[in-house]
C-alpha cells in the first residue's frame, strides 16, 4: 500500500518540476533561418518546400 506521505510528496514534486521547467524569457530575436522540408511519395514527384523561421513572439499572418 502507498503511504500517505508519498501521496502528498508526488503532487508537490510535480508542481516544483513544472515551475523549474519554465523560462523567464525567449531570449534575443535571432536572425531568420532557411527551413527546407522535402519528401518523395511512392510513385510520385519529389516535393521540396522552402520557408523561413519567425520569432515566436510574432503574430501569425497567413500569406494567402
């Protein structure tokens, strides 16, 4: 049987780990990088998509 002491310690440990995993900031905005995605479907043509990264603080704006 699980002791009551252990049952109290597990949630406290989970909360402590959750706060320890948080970061204060996202750091400086880095230069955009080129992203290359590609695949080849069986019997199909190769597909290559090129895009650039955006800072996570920017708002998403679709181009189409």
